[in-house]
């Protein structure tokens, strides 16, 4: 190892130690350092996106999770840059050790986060917030390590060939930003669809440790002491073994974690490109549960939910029905129980969910094989954009069977602009029914939906129903809230007497409306695209 110069006077910049003794020409060495900067930047951005994606799936509210991850990581990167000052004299050994630790922490972060969510999610107390605490801890740790990279790489590139600071910074940041671009594009278009979330992070960690180790051991080996020359390769190989073993066990791990979250009777678990779809039960007398991104959408009480959503809106003319969402076919099933229905259009973003509702024996039996009915037509599209092109006045009934508005991705489907488009699609005398999320504990969000419908020129009546069979593996809501709306005049909250229902009566409906009115929050502003309020 090259001996450092004598200590500089207090306040003076550290002395330059002279060019490194490289096994290649300086221009080749400089290219290799910038290539390593490129790879490390790509890996760092993949770690960030991986944490954001997994946290959004596990905890919902993608805007909040992205804000937490990115803000904590940027803050930690600043602290890491300051901490790197003390490592500049040992830049090669420090960078090699840094990449080993970063590969281990970043590569295992997704698997550890998922494990904590799966096996501690129902414990309550501090463990209930375990995934959130761990998300912040990983963001902080990865940010610190990434922030320490840049000053050390700056020192290494100057050791290859001395140049002015401005030129070195420009070269380094150019490689860093291009690497970030490649990592940011590779994650959603290559890693996620072909490898999945867990394998992607493990593979990224392996690439990270190989790139860092190759640079230090191949280019700056002469700058390392005897101990570092065997410790760094040993540590790198150990990390690769850990990451490789974890990758080999990913499928078994996912199955075990999925059973911890959903129970032991998972029948179908697939990634559709839009969301994770899980089916449990449905055999041997067990109720069928459908989970979308970990949230229960169909459970033992699904008939009460779909009857409450659909049948009040079907009171009146109902020849043409539009279902927004509802790819499981259950809202369409209820609509088709009414005589006089000539057409039901289903606009569902997830073609995989529609395909499952057509082909899975238990789910298709539950929805009454609606997709075999010639009156049912399914379209794969975003509901907001599809409504913009819909013919005005086409539908007698619009049913918004969509995720609750507390999911950030669905907030635009509860905006004033969205309801303006839905109102335009209604025929004279038509009605729209909206699933507005739970009322208990979320009074303001529920009444924001109602206020937004009124802001779109619709007259409303709100109601709620109790959940009798909550999901076994989630914190199920105590109730479901709905809003029935119509242009022109306030709609009547009535059921057609000719249609027999299993879980809803006219008396129940009147009581549900009174219960909802008691929770009213006055003077709630509407939600818009540019000012979401959920």
C-alpha cells in the first residue's frame, strides 16, 4: 500500500498522493472508473425504485411512500458525502468495502421488507408499523452508502489522471446521470416484468458488488494493503453467495410469505402487469376471497357489497349499464338479474383479472359466468380515458366499482373531472352509483366523494352497510360507503320489488341512509385532478 504523505496543516486541503500505479493506460483507467460510476448509479436507482414499488404495494398510497423513500435517501446521501471525507486517503479500500455493504443491504432490502410485512403484519403494537420503520431504515442506510460513493469515486478518478475539479465533476456526474437513466428504465421494463421485485433487487446487488470489486481489485489493487487484498475478495464472494442463495430460494420464500399473509389455501397468485391477484378458498366449502395488491376485493360478504352498489341504481330505466372497474364480473352479475337489461359494458384496466374471471372455475361460478352472456362486453382500458371518448347520453346506469379513494392511483377516479365525464355518459333520467370507501373512521374522505359528485352537477344520496364477514388476513373495514347520484333531481333510494336479494332489504337501505347522514361532515371541498383531497 502506498504510504500517505505527512499530515497537512490544519485547514489545508489533503495533499495529492500522485497518480496510481495502474495496470492499464490512464485513458483506459479513466474509462473504467466512469463505467463503474455508470453501473453503480444504475444499481442505486434500482434500489430506490424497488423500495418505492414494494412499499406502495405493501402499504398503499404510492405518493406518500415515494416521498418518504426519496426524501430520506437524498438527506442520507448528503450525510454520506460528508462522512466520505474521512475515507478519501483510503479511497480504493473504502470504495471496495462500501460496495460490498451496499450490495448486501440494497440487494436484501426488498426480501427483508416483505418478510417483516408478511410475518408481523397482524401482531399489532409496534410490530404493526414494522414495515414503515424498516422502510425508513433501509432508505437511510442505502442513501448513506450511495452518498459516500461519489466523493470516493472522485478521488479514484483523480488518482488515474489529475484534471481540474470542474472537469472531473462534469465527467463523473455525466456517467452518474446516464447510469441513473438506464437503471430507472431497466427496472419497470426489464427487471420487474422478467425477474419480479425480489429477484430484481438480489440481481442488482450482485451486479453492484461485481462492478465495485472488479474496479478496485483490477485497477487499484496496488493501492491496497495486504489485508485488504484478501478481505475484500472474501467479503465480495460471501455477499454473492448470500444473494445467490436468496435468489435460489425466492420462489419458496414467496410461497411461505404469501401463506402468512393470505392463509394456507392460496389457489391462484399471479402478477398481471397491473397488480398482484390472489385467489384463496373456493373449495371444500371455504368462501372464495379475491385480493388485489393485498387488499380484499371479494370475500364472504361480497353479495351484500355488490347488492348495495348495484340495485339502488337499477331502480328505474336500466337497458344499458356501464360498469367502471368490476373486472371480477360480480357487479355485472347483479345488474343482469334485472329484466330489461340489454347491454352491460365493463371497463377494466386489468385484462388479467378479466381473463381470470372468465376461466377460473370458482370465480366464474361466483359471477354466474357473466362473460359468457352475449349482453356483456368487456373493454381493457383506463376508466378515466375511456370515458373521455364515450358517446354522451349512452347509459342508463353507471356503476363505479373501483378501489377506495385512499389508494393514490385511484384518486383521479374520484375527482370532479371524472364525475363530469360520467355525468355526460348518462342518458336523461340516468343514475350513477359509486363505491366511496369505508365510512367508519374515514368520515371526511367519504363525504369528500359525495361533495365531489355534487360539484359535478349531480344530486346525491349517501348510504352505508355493515360488513358482516370481514377478511381474515387484513384490517377489514367495519362498513362500506356508497353514494347514489343523478342529474336533474335527487334519486330515490329504492329497490325493485321484482328482484329478490339475499342480503339487502328496503328497510335496511333506509336505515343505512340514516346511519350515513349522522356521520356527515359539513363544508367539505370537492376533490379535483390538481387538488386531490383524499
